């Protein structure tokens, strides 16, 4: 049977790695039995030298087959994740894994090669192969896990492009609109934003100018922006850095932000839609908090008409409860008699709480029929 383009794996068949490790143990134990037969007394078990060698070799091979299965499965059990790691891996993951496996094999061979000098080759070579297989598999897993660091070190020398760093790991330049709005503080406390926030000096000067303005509304915005930045500085998981103006030749603050974002290979954090579009066109990476708000907006709003299957009665008299397609609970007024049926309702309000959203609706009122005037007799 094939699932998603891959054949289902039969767990009853030992994986190839187990068989390779078992073969190493069998050869080692058989060679050990042969060596023991040569140092055994001449009359050991009443057999001659040739018979003793054959019996000892067979006994060692049989013991190695049993012990090799146990040792092989025990070894591969700790590395079982490496078998599934080949599925769904990207090109950089595979490349980093191969490099890590090669490093592991070289390290294993370097640690175990002295065994070839102190023992019989028939005994030491299986041990060397066992160590190389184990360290190579371990090196593959380490290479995949640390692929970004490995490719960053070896990529330029090998002619490979630099690996793309995740946006969440880059520093973010804060626009004045983010500080003035203030909702960024809630986003940080909810755990969706962390790392380094960079406040350019021009942005800080702009907020200071607003705070010193004569207009009350502008002064309130400036003070709120400075208070939000001060609160962000004290938040755990946030490193707030104030940097000097790195583009003094550029007059506009927004243009300074674009230049600094490109020069620093950073991310622009803003709530200004026009600035976000200009930054995208200029090639900057942008995190638009307004886009996040739109993505998390309720699926319905007041005045929308929805169709829902009512499943049970509500807490208040006449209420019935159902669920929208995304799982949002909807409470419909004057609809208890429609439980178990599909009902059309008009949304009256949407309540957002810490536990999710609740939608309240009512059944549309049916207009009363217009009376038909009766004809009068002449």
C-alpha cells in the first residue's frame, strides 16, 4: 500500500542498518572463536586442531548472530529518528546531513584505527566498521540539526549561496507607528514577538518631537510612543537597542528606515501600510502588524448572514447553540425550536475573549404579509 507517494514500511523486517551491524558482530565472534581454538589445550573437548577450529568458529558465529541482533537493534533504537529524517528533507538538509555523516565516519575511523595495529585484522575490522556506521549515522543527525551553522561555515568555500536566515531570527527595526499604536506590547507579552528590536535615533527623535508638540493630540501620541518603548525595554525576551542615524544623507525618516533595513539585513516592523508597500518594493523584509490583525480578524462580523446547524439549547430561554465551519461557537436567539436543523441567522455581535470567540445572532424576522384589499361592490 502506498500513502502520499511512499510505501508503508513493514516493521517486522529488520532495517538494513541492523543487518550490517549484525554481520559485523557475526564476523567478530566467529574470528574470536577461531582465535580461542588456537590457544585452547591440544585435547580440548577431545577434538583435534582442525575440528576445534571449525566448532569454535561455528559456535562464535551462532553466538554472534544472536548477540548481533540484540546489539544492532539496541544501537539503532537510539538512532531511529535518522531513518525517517530522509523523508521530506530539503536540499540543504540532505547536503548538511551528508557532510555530517562524512565527518562522523572520519572521526570514527580516526578513533578506532589504532585497533588495527594491536589485534588481528579479522577481529578488529568488524569493530572498525561498527564504529564508523554508528558515528556516521550520528554525524548525519547532527549535521541536519545544525545545517545553518555548517552551511554558513562551508558554503562560501564550496561556492554555495548563504543559507536564508529565518525572519524570526533577524533584528527588527521599529517604526514610530508601532510605538504609537501600542498593541505591539500585547503581541510581545503573548509570545509572538521576541528577539532584538532596533530603534533608530531618527525614530526616537520623531517621537520626542511629537511629545514636545503644542497640540494635545500630537503630544499624547509622542508620550505614548516613548512609554511603549520604555515598557518594551523591560520586557523579558526583548533586547531593545537604540542605534544612531546610519543614513544622515537621507532627509526623510521613512527613507532612513529603508536604507538601514537593507544595510543591516534586518526586518522592518511597521503598522504603516504605505511604508510596508514601499519597503517590499525596495527589497526589504517586512513584518506588518496590520496584516497580522487582518489575518486574525473574526470570520464574520455584525450584519453578516450565516447558515448553521443548531446542536443544543443555550443557557438563556429560547437560545440555541451551533458551530461555524472553523469551530467558532454561535448563539442564536429565538431558535430553540430549530435544534437539529440548519438555520439561517443574522450576526448581531462578535465577542472576543482569552478563550476564543463567540458569535451572537438572531433569526431574521419574517415580514408580515401585506393585506390584500377586498373589492367593494358598486
